[in-house]
């Protein structure tokens, strides 16, 4: 993600807009309209004229706040909800599966709070470096949080299981779950997969290393 692009997109309005509150409101309408249209039609298929129409602003105002259309996408990436979860508050020692289910529920709730934006980013991740980098960073955060929850939840005295591999596996399952969230019509099997991973971890930890 280009910090320079994001910083420029944030700073341009404040230098000359005589009414900061009105400027912030206008910028927000533009971003909301862009996010909706990008998610529905894709970034490349959405002209700035359509964004201006949806936001009910003159087309020239789009370029006042965002010099390039790519700056709109960079600004939308920055609006993603924080994926950091307080792991300690979710963990029950000795209950790996239950602790992981609580973590997944929290991550799901954050996704649902910005479903449209998340869908947009999954859609554009293959074609825009800024989006791809943001998604890779978020994946790393999820892996680390899963690893932390497993470590805290494992019964005391057990060791030897491959927590890192389990964290990577579950993070990939969550990644897929979130990438298709808008199209899911029935319950998935994540709960069963969490139970399987937790059981495998506990069995692996119970086996003394050679």
C-alpha cells in the first residue's frame, strides 16, 4: 500500500476547504459511493462520473479530494476495521476449541460491520497492489492471533504440537470464509473444522517428543 498516496488523499481537502465539517461530509459521501460502486461493478468498470452521480457532487469535486481514482481505493483500504482482538479476553485455559470459536465469532462480527467494503477488497485483491498488501497484512494478523489463542488455551504442561501450522491452516479457512461471505447461503463447516484442529492439537501435545 502506498503511504504517500494515502497521505495525499487524506490531506488535500483540509488545505483549502473553508468549511472543514462540510468537506469531511463530502469526502465521506464520495468514499461511500465509490465503495458501493466498486463492490457492485468493479474498480475498472466504474467511472468517476458515476461515483459523482451516486454521491450527488460535481465530478470535479472527486478530483479535488482524490487526484487519481486509485487514491479512492487507497482511502477505502484505510477504512478497514482493525483486526486486532484482545486474545486474553477470549481464552479459557483447557478449552482450545471454545477459545477459537470465540475468536472466529469476533472476527466475523468485524467483517459483518463492513461487509460491502470487505467484499470490494476481496474482489480487487488480485489486480491492485495496495489491496493485495493490505489483505496479506490482515492475514498475518489473524495467524498471530490464532497462534496466541491456542498457546493460551492449551492445557498446562502439554507441549510438542505444531501450533504454527494449525494457526496457518485455520487462518486460511477463515480467509476463504470471509472471501465468500456475501455469497454464503447456508452454514459452513467451520465449527467442525475448529473442533478437528483443536483435537489434533491436544492429541499432538499429549504425545511425548521422541
